[in-house]
C-alpha cells in the first residue's frame, strides 16, 4: 500500500534517515503510537534499536515524534504498528 501525503508536509521533512520508506507502506520503520494530543503531538513507543532524527524525549520515560509525515500518516491512515526490534 502506497501512502500519499501533501507536498507541503513532505517538504517539512528534511532529516529522514530512511528515505521516506514509510510512504511505501513499510510499517517496520514506524514507531508504535501511544496517543495523539491536539492533532499534533504524537506520543510513541520507540523501538530500542531504532534511531530517528524525529524521536524526541519528553521527560524521563516518554517520547514523541515530531515528524510531520508520521503525524499525518497516523491521522489520515490510522497506521499504528506495534514496535519491532
């Protein structure tokens, strides 16, 4: 399943280490979503061995994703795969 996002969202993503593999439907590159707050703050359960420029620490034990593409993929397609190590 190919995922389509607006060009303005994709233009905001300039540090993707995985060359937009999420747009091809590769769910292995997506962290599991815990919750979305106010349509913009996406809390995630990151995989231990997964590095990403958009994974941000929120306190001591919480993480959020600030990738505009990931937020849009979750809100538009409701894709929330479980983490894979």
